[in-house]
C-alpha cells in the first residue's frame, strides 16, 4: 500500500512539473506583463490670439522610427491641402513619429488667397536676416524652419490646376502644370561628407504606392523634378521654397505633393490623403489605422464638419429682441 501511494505521488508531481514547464514556455509572463508605452500626443499653439496663429500637432508612436513632418495651408487658396492635413492630427501610431501643421499660413487661409501678410510664404525661406526683419511672415517661416530640423522626411501639401506631364500632351497636361505630382528639387543631393540623399527614389516609391490605390489612371501621380539649383532650371523661384530649404540647409528628404483642382474638393482631399498614407508607409511609420481614402466618406466628413461649425456659430450668436 505504501509503495502504491509513493508511486502515485511520484506520478502526480511528475505530471505537475511537466505542466508547469510547458505553461511557462507557452506563456512567458515577463513578456505578457510588460506593457507597451502609449502613443504620446501633444498640441502646441504658437502666436496665440494673433491673426497668424499656428497650431502644431506632435504624435509619437509606441516604438521608435522615422519622423514625418506634414505642412498644409502655406497657400490659402489651396483648401485641399489644409483639409487633408487636418485628417492626420489625431492619428495613433505604433512606430515612428508624425508632426502635422495643418494651417501654416492662417492669414492667407482666412482670406482664401495665395499670399499672406508678407507675400508668397513659399518664397520666403531664403530671406537674409536683414530682409526677414521687415517681413511680417518671418516669424512663421522661422517656426517652420525649426520644425524641419526635427524631421527625417518633409512633405508640403499643395493644390494646383491641371496635370503635370514630363512632355507636352495637351494644354491640361504638360511640363508647365503642377497637378497630381510629387515635386522634388533634385533626384540626388550630394552631402558635404560624401554621402547622398535620394529624394527622387523616395518620391517615385510614394508615387507607386499612391497610384496602386487610384483606379482612374488620369489621376495618377508623377514625379516632377524642377532641378531647382541647375543653371538651366525653369523654376529658379523654387530656391526660396520650403522643400528646397529643408533639403539644402538641413539635409532632409523633402517633396511637395500637388493635388489637382480639376476635381471636386473631397476628391482632392482624398488624393492628398492617399499620398500622405503612402509617404507614411514608405517612411516606415506605422499607424494603428490609416485615414479613409474613400471620396464619399471624405465628403460626408466635410459635410458633418460644416454642419457642426454652423451649429457652433449659431449657439455663439446672441439673439436680441426688438
């Protein structure tokens, strides 16, 4: 009887030991109980209560990765740019970082004009210190410059009429047009240390990712190389642009994404959303979910936002009796 009990106890403890060993291997408690850091979100307002107020959204992912900086609204008559940028201000990111400036040029947006107080803001990034002192937009440009230093990739959103094409096709599609293009200042930029940046390769890959999501080939993006620093460049004015500054002064891969105005506003917002999503993917930044690229959903979002804005204005109005 004693031997039976002893043998039973040995078998029991042997089974228990095997069970515990397998459980530990299958469920490593150290890994399961270590929480991932939560995504960090911060909003900063610069030049508060002024006509040039700028809101910047900083989103840090749970894991390390590249930082993408997105500017919208540098030109006030390109509504799709700032409306698209605003769709990314509350993105949740697993890995990487995102900085979003939806409305860089508040005065131009309020007036629905290309220029702000100091002229075309996208031509002010090469001003001398002396000239900057006299320009009312210089402080906003300086803010943009400081943000560029914090990024690995920079995108400046725009909207233009017609469609870019490398060769003449028609009045609407030719090298003088800008719509549906990823604009770069040069395909390859050689750094002082002998290394090189390749904005052209990045822009091409963003185009491919974007075009895979655009069914209508008429709206596919193309890379528009302005050869800004070249002697025979047709676009020497771009030497004062945000992207040229980012590339040449801080050695960042930078491109301007131009949606066409030859479509509805929700469609243009959709095209820019597709391009930003593509840039995030190419930069290795991983959101929990990408903003919708469906034109109908974007249209509904815009309608709801308009209704909320009108309701807010109505509630803020003081009614008086005669």
